[in-house]
């Protein structure tokens, strides 16, 4: 079945939280407090400074992403995104579909590039996906992420033109 990407609605917040909570609690891929509550997480993910989307198959929300300017003012022409996929949808093309949508949407919004400021190096699925979509690693920052299992590990800064 086809994956549809659409703007998130307030009615989607329960499904978005159901995707976000296990990712946040695991603490392995996002620099967010592991004890972040639902209200804080949704305020972060759906904040006024970003556009939030959901990836659906029929009525089942399988992933979510946000798009925003990476920096204000003179840096606002470079996009930044965050992506999360439901564990039950891993390996089904949801993240790739969201990434393709994000790149097209960024281009339509007149962003000239997309940059990820902190891609955890041990998140090999994400690193592989971004490289396959033409992102390059600009920097590896030693010890930039405190992983709950591996301790201090590198994070990558990744970039590509849109």
C-alpha cells in the first residue's frame, strides 16, 4: 500500500506521541531529555517555528517529521528536519518516503539546502539513508552525544543541496 505524507493535525497528536515516546525514552538517537513528557515533546515537534507532517498507510500513522529553518535570519535558507518512524514500520520505506517529501517540500519553500546538525554515528540506518540520498558528512564531532549504552560517541553534521 502507498505511503501518504500529509500535514499533521491536532487529532494526530496521540499517534505522533506513540511514535516519539519510545524513541525519546531509548535515548539513542535524539538529544532530547529521556524523561520528556507528552506536552513537552509535542510542543518541540509541532512548534510554531516548524511544519509537522505524518506518513500514513491508510489511516495508520507510521512516521512523522518536521521541517524548519536550521537557523534564523541569514541562516534561514538552509532547512533542518527531524524524522521518527514507528518501530512496527522500520524497514518499510517510511523514512525514505518522508525524506523524499521533505527534500521536495524544502525546495518548494525555497530552501537551498538541508542540514542535520546532530546525526548520532551509531544510528547506522539513518546515516546509510542520508548518504544514499546524497547527503555528505561535513564533520564528525567527537563525544557529542551521550549514548545510554555506548557512552560518549560521535555525532555527524550532514548536508546536501535541495
